[in-house]
């Protein structure tokens, strides 16, 4: 074995941890740029609660509530301009994956010149970022536990992955009590994203012992508890397990990257602004069918982790690996995520653009997949999912 492992994030996990946000921010600075979305954080009352906690801790707040569902590079640039203009010395992101990714980018650009697009393709980046605290309000991206962010360039529709250790948060707050107001559709989409992260980290070519351990545990937890919170969002005991599985998935892909499903979904939601987990669900069974024979052992491990009834007991490795596709398909149906790309508005004449952008912007994920896909194969897979 030959691998490295580093996670320099102070993860504060558990019920009631949201109450620590003022103290966690105050440890890092006295004026915070609070990054959030336009609606849900306000509607739930969480924003007002956090403002009170920050005031109690003696922290001055500048609010930046402009983040979209798929954050734009232009939003990152405007946020970092606000950060510098107001003299904030810490960034706090409160929201789902889009908000946390935006907060990462803003904290990074707070100490770098130019535009964020100047840095997205650089192999190595020097310098530092403004100290960052993240509080997740969904259990999907696991962004609180890694140094990865995803931004959409509105001028090209490319949805680009940004990876640098400078994006690590100083503190991540994961409070399952924040999830109980999520609507079922959001629980399903974000939960399926979390499952996707863990499956892809486990079966991919860049898997290593730590990511395999994290992903295997997370898949077992999601198989049992994701349907329960989808059916009853007040089930706080199951939310604890789903939240932990989500954070594990974020750490796993931070170590081992995502695979072909994420590579193919990014052009899809970059072009159509589709909810990421919904786009993944539309692609997933076909892409598992494409890949499973290239890593029978890992796909069999996925099937056993998803098995709540013992149905895989006695199955051969090949049968078990193949069965993982049926299990994921059944979960997609249970979560009301059984869409085709046509259902999501994709047209046949857009396939060529998506294929080209997938191949040009998502090579790390293409290379990570257990079976390498050519441009012709990616094009055929998009068509099969229409």
C-alpha cells in the first residue's frame, strides 16, 4: 500500500452543534462575511439565529446572500470583492453544497488577485486563503470535509472542479437538527449525491484504504437511513447517520475523486442548471452497467453494503456485482428520482456539446472510473439516458 491522508478540518458533529457557530468564528476573526443562499436559510429562521450567535460572540457581520443553486464564477468574484472591500477577516458559509463551495471560492479569492477562472486550471497554487467556517444545511455534497469546489462559468456553461488544499475549512459544523425542515425532493437529490460520492470513491481506480473504509461505511448507512429521512424528515436519529455518511463521502472523494457519473453530469447541470443529484440519478444505472465488469470485487462490496435483507448472501462475486445496479435502480425509484435526460429537458442536439465538454473539462473523473470511457462511449451513454 502506498497512500497519503490529510484532513486538516476541525469537524464539529452532532445535535446542537450549530449553537457553537459564534465561538468558532470568533476564534478566527472579528468581522465575518456570511455567505448563504437567497431563500432557505432565511425562511427556516437559521440565518437570524446565527446572526444572534455571532453578535453574542462579538463578531461583526457582512451578509452576502447571493449564491445560486449551481454557483457561478461571477458570484465568487463579486463575493471576494465584497470581502476585500469590507475588511472581513473570516468567511462563514451556511447552506448546502452550493453555498459551501461558493464560500470556499470567496475565501480563496480573498487572498488572490484577478478572477477565480484564472486559477481553475492551474496544477498547483501557492499562497493562502481567508480562514473559513462551514455549516452544512443539507446532507449531500460533503463539501465541508474536503478541499474541492465546483463552479459554473456562465459565459461557457462549463461546470468546473476546483481542487486545492487552500479550500479546506478551518472548522466544519455538521448538525443533524438543521436537516429536519428539508423537503422530500431535496432530501432525495442531495442524499443520492452522497451515495454517488461513496460508490464512485469505492469502485474507482484512485481508491485507497482510507477512502474505501469511509465509503463502505457510508453506503451501509445511506442504504438504511436515507429512505427513512425521505419518508419522515423529523427522524433525527436517522439524520445523524445520513449526515455522517454524507461527511464521509465528502472526505472519500477528497481522497479518491469522483468517477464517470460526475464527469458526465457536470456538463448536464452546467447547461441546464439541473439539480446535481437529479442529474446523477438520470445517468447512474446506465453508467453502472457500463463500469461494473471492470471492478467486480468493488461493485460486489457496494451490493453487500446496500443489502438490508441478506439477499446477496451466497451470491457469487459476479452476480453480487451485477446486482448492485438493480439495488441502485430500486433506490432511485423509492426516492422518486426515476428521470430520463429527456425528462430533464436535454435535447439530442445538445449531446455533442456535452460529450465534448465532458472530455475536455472532466478528465480526472474520467480517468478515475474503473472503466475508461472514450468520447464515442460517452456520447452513446448520453443517448442511452435520453
